[in-house]
């Protein structure tokens, strides 16, 4: 069943999303978002092992998203864990500059509760 987006981006946040930058960032500098459920990090699941195998074989196909102010991961928590497990030190990530904590939460909900993305 497809999920649909029920979160509307405020105009000021939509402008910040439009101005995001794709940057190379150190994996270890990224911080788990406090609202990310810890159940998503179970490494003994079929989904996690499949993601690990996929990244090992073909690399990272989807970009990470993070806040420049807090370095919180907004989207891509499991992918970051996979990169750490594989010993990969850097990753390309969309950087959102100057977003407020509330905007970070809205963006987190938008990217993690919909099948839409802000990829290239």
C-alpha cells in the first residue's frame, strides 16, 4: 500500500528545501535524530541485511539528508549505519542550512512518512 504525504511544507521551509546543497560529509559527523525510532536499527533483520548487501554491491543510490545546524540525520538513518558497518567514511548528503528545530521535525516527518523524496 502506498503511503501518501499528509504533511504540508510551510513556504519558508519549501524555500530552504529548494536551496539545499549536496555536500560530501563525514559519516561519523552525522547524529541520529532524537525522534528516530530505535527499532529501525535492528541489524539482524532481512531488510537491514539486504540494504547492507545492496550498498556493498552497487554503492549508495539514495542521498542522505541532514541539518547543517544540528548535524541531525533527517533521512537515511539505516543507510548511515550500513556505511559505518562497511567502513565507508564519507557520503553525499543534502545539507539544509538554517532550518529551525520545528522545520527539522516537519522535514523529518515529510521525508520519512511519504514515498516522495527530494532526490535529483
